[in-house]
């Protein structure tokens, strides 16, 4: 029975106008590359937060199954349904009596006492681009002016909201997304600061941490350029900037200077942040435990970023639409998708616990929607957003429970539905941010950050 302990945090619907952005790279021979892309043209006004919440966690790891996993074959099986709905799999027991899951996540089944499984997630638009936007930002409908392509009309992702309301004094990134940037010739919405501007974009890592030559060039000075020489160049640039600012008061100049300061902080004083990407520091045994594949090593890197103090880490489980199983759904899940996912996520949860980090880290795993109850003629499942599943661990979440339920064919919620905005409210609240806090777009208009309800059942 689902606990009855819900709260509400309504906020007004707001408008935004498309805002400009520019790219910037190569200054002073720093080799910053994509670190300085998506530079905004004007800084936002100071936020007006709501009441300060007690912070539950220091970090959130969002494990994003891009493309939308088949919930009824992983977390919410229906063994009594007709064959064309039930599919090839039968549920298996977990280490919690009464909770069953799919047969191809055996490691996670043994950790069910750490998991809270929500089986009644829902939203109204089964489109990859829109669903990604909604789930990665915590909104239930598209903002005015937003489309299927990333723009400055979009709602800010979680890392950007946190950066706006809890800015870091050290200039280091508040959020890191890895190891892929989701795009289809254009960027998917929900991966940047949206209407807040480029100053609030998270840092994107687009290299496979499982690759033998994995290295983040942007964290290294060019050969022969020492920190001392770099700081000398920075001082020279600051002198030029002082004169330039007298000649040009434009927001573009001010904003570019801000981004340069952020880049400088990363290169000269990043310490733990820089070391986090040196995955070779991990023992062979640990890397093998996570799995020598992109899923596993990305989650290992996520744990290292937690240790470095990064508040929001998003680990994409593959390139764009990787879990989009329109054909051969059961074969793909069994052979390609679930084994590395099961290994990597189970190891992440266990490793965080062993290191004393699980209580202060909220782990969330889900996709942008679910998949159709009825299997198609290609042995696949198509897009379906009316109901799907999300899994939570750590961060004070009470494990060993199922929250909500779908109907007999895993097609619609049979109990209270939870929406992307509720997910967003839960993430923000866990990080000590009032979901209804005000943020200002670059036209100085107030926007309620989130209008969902914290999923209190996770903690009951």
C-alpha cells in the first residue's frame, strides 16, 4: 500500500523569449575546446529563493536511459497478461519478499532492499525530444517558444537550476553530463541552462571513459604552458579587459569574461575535480567490478565526481535513443542493454554504500517514457508515455518498496500518477532547494523553477 504522505508546491506558468548564445574556444592557447561553448550573452538576476530546505544530499546521480526502456520487461512485469503483452520474460524474486523484477537484472534484484521502484510515472507526450526535455528539467509541458531542438527558450536542466540558486564560490562546474551529448543533428532540449543562459550550462564530457585513451584535454594546459605562465597571460588579459570594458559595456563582453574566469578556475585550482577524471587511478579490480564498458565506466566516473563534490551528475546510458527498442526488444534487452546496465548500476549503489556515500547521494534511473503494452510485428515495443517506471536509491530514500502501480497491462496508472515535475521537485528538494523558488530569465521575468510535488512516499 502506498504511503499517504504527499506535499504540493504550485508555481505560475511563465513565458520566455529565445535568447542568443555564442561559442568560444582557443583563448590564450588554453585548449579549452567545448568547455567554453554555449556562452550566454547576459547574466541573469539574482534568484529569490523560497524558504531554505534542509539539504538531504550532497549529490544527485541521474542515470538516464536515453530512448526509453521497456518498463514492463524490467521493473513492472505482467505475467498474467496475454502473450502479446506479457512478452518473453517472466518475473523473478528479489531479496525483498513480494517484489519481483525482470530476469535480466540479477544484481539489482539482490539489491532491491536499497531500491524504491515507482511504477506509475506518467506524462502526455511520447516523443524523444520532448520527453527528454521534460524529464531532464522537471516540467510537464513545453515552455512557450520551445520546440524539439535545444534553444534558449528551454527550461533549465537540474544542474543549471542548482547553479543559479546555489552558485559555487570556487568557479567549478555545478553539473557534469557524460559521456555523450544527446542529439539528432541538433541538440535535444534539457541539456543546458535554457532561458537562464550559457553561464549556467553544465559541463559536457563527450568521451567514452572506457576508451584506452580516455583523457579530458580541456583539463590540461598545452605542453610547455605552466600554471605560472598561464597566470601571467591571464593577468595580461585582465589588463586588456579593463580597457575594453571602458570601450564596450555590452553584456557579451562581460559574459565572456565570466566564462574565462570559470575556465581559469578549472585549469589552475580544480584539484579534486581534475583528478576525478583520471580514472586510471582506480584499481583494476574496481574497474572490472563496474564493467569494462561505457555504462560501467561512466557510472564509476560519476562516483568519482561525487567524491570531488559535484552536486549534479548525469550519466547517459548510451548515445541518443539507445534504449529505443522498436525491433527485437527482448533480444536487445537481454544481450546488449541490460547486462551492462545491471552490472554498472548495482556496483555504483554498492560502492557508494561501502564508501559511506550512499546516504548523501541520491541515485535516480529512468528514461524519457516507457514502451507500448502490445508487442509490435517486429518483436519490439513502441513509444508510450502514459505509464512507465523510475528507480531511486540512496539519499534517505526508503528502499525495499514499490510506489504506485500500473494497470493489468502496464498501460496506465492504476494509482496516483507521478509526473516529470514531481521528479524535479524531488531532486531539487533533496539538494536543499525549494522547488517553487523564483529564477529570472534574461529579460528579467520571474519564473517558478518547478511546480511539482515532492514524492514524499520515497521517504516514508
